[in-house]
C-alpha cells in the first residue's frame, strides 16, 4: 500500500522564527520553528490539522488526501 504524498504550498513567514506551509490535499499545516536557547539554535517541525497537533513520533504524519476524495 502506498500513501498519497503531501502537496505543500509555498511557505508563509509568520515571524522571523516561524513559517507555515499547508498541504492542498489534506489541509495539514507544517510549522517550522526556530528558537534560541543559551546561544544554541533550535529547529523543529510541528504538524497541525483541525486545530489538533499531530505527533506520531516518526516524522511527517501521512496525507489522507481528504480534499481530493471529497471532490471526487
């Protein structure tokens, strides 16, 4: 079984430390965060859908292509 790949839109800079991209197939939002802690630069990604944070511990959650299925 193969899963549908995300189709990410262009990134939108929310602040100098945060950018967002939305998948046009499932509406998941990928948030890239950049912060500093004691002189160290920290980078991480968060994934959100329907106001819920998705964290499967293995990287990017799969795309369910809900918009493509709804449109037929």
